[in-house]
């Protein structure tokens, strides 16, 4: 049953309108780019924009899937924009970024699932912003190994694929996803290049049990995942899945300690943590 009452105080954040925040927003608008910060209503948009960083959302802002926890629009997307890699590089240059995170909507409608544009963005950034580190947060590509090959062969510093929810909740909340396929993506990352860092993340508060969380972390550790993010689910719209429970910050700290004990190299766990939170700080 959905939790009742007001959100805990630790989930309340204010949106600033500082020059730094406005500069990022203006740059995204000028370069005609989407950010997952806005599309997914990330609670850290204030902190990240204020510090001059953003997670770029490529391949449009309409997803071919309908995961019940996600705020990104779903439906029939437009054709990929071949100019995105150049405009993304322009934005990174204008914002003086040294660490860029690129993610996308899921594009089941494309022959390569959108992997080719990911690779182009990585390569264009590397050429246009020397020394810039690139992290990609990829969809599951429907388990297409050739699609993952394209991304991995472009050699990003980090490949992230979020599990999002525990195994028992996949059928209800990620009906077009597959737990096994997602876990396999994580396990394959190190087979391409030992220097590429494998990363994943998930949310809590959707009805999972503590044991389900531990099982998921054990699965990820066994798959060779090195970095992990754990955050509180917050219902973005009324038609999204309801929040079943708010976890206390002390519980997130406990999960962080358990994950580090399992061998993860870097763990971000907290009520407002999302997959790109403090991404650059882990390097």
C-alpha cells in the first residue's frame, strides 16, 4: 500500500536560480539538447546545475518503453538527430566540462538500438574536448551484443547500466525489460577492456524487501560491477507507481557499508542519490 503523509524532510530540496544554474539551462537550450535532469525530474538538478554539470539525454526525449517508475515520456519517438554529437561537444566546451555523462531514452525502434549514436558522441567528445572523461548510461539494447560492442569499442571511461529495481519487481515495473539481460550487460563490460569501469544503480521504496536488495547487490558484485548507486524512489506523476516506503538516511548508510563489504569500489547511497550523482568524484 502507498505510504501516507508528507515526504520526510530529507527529501525536500529547493531549486536555485543562481547564475551557474541558469548558465547550464541556457546552454542546453542554445544547443538544443535534452538533459535527464529535467526529463526524469531528478531531485539533484539543483546541486548539479549549480556546480555546472548535467547528464545529457540523447536520441530524443520520447522512450519506446513504459516503465512504471519513470517520468520520461513514452510513445513513438522521432528519427535520431545526426547533429547531436557535435552540439553535445559544443555544450561541454562552453560549460568547461571535464567529466560528461551521456544517457538516452530506450530506442527499440532502431536497428542498432541507438548504440551508434552513443559511439559517435563518445568519439566526438574525445576529439573536441581533449582529456574529457566520458561515462555512458545505456539501456539494455534488448540484449543485442553488436550494440554493446559499438559502445564498448568507443572506449568510454565508465559504462553504466541501471538495474533500477530488484528482481521480483521487474515483471510489474519493467515489463519490457529482463533482469537476466540487464545483469549480463554488466558482466560483459570487463570482457572488452579492463580499463572500462562497470557501474549500475537501483532505487528502493517500491515494495522490495531487505533480502531482495541484498540479493541484487550480490548479483551485481558477482557480475563484476565496480560502482553502485542506491537512491530513494519518488513518484514523479500520479500515474506512476506509488511509493511504498521511505527509507531513512541511516538505512542507506547501512546499505552502503554492506555494498563496500561485498567488494564494490565506490558506492553512493542516499535518499537523493541518482545514477549520475557525484559521478566525476568517483574518479
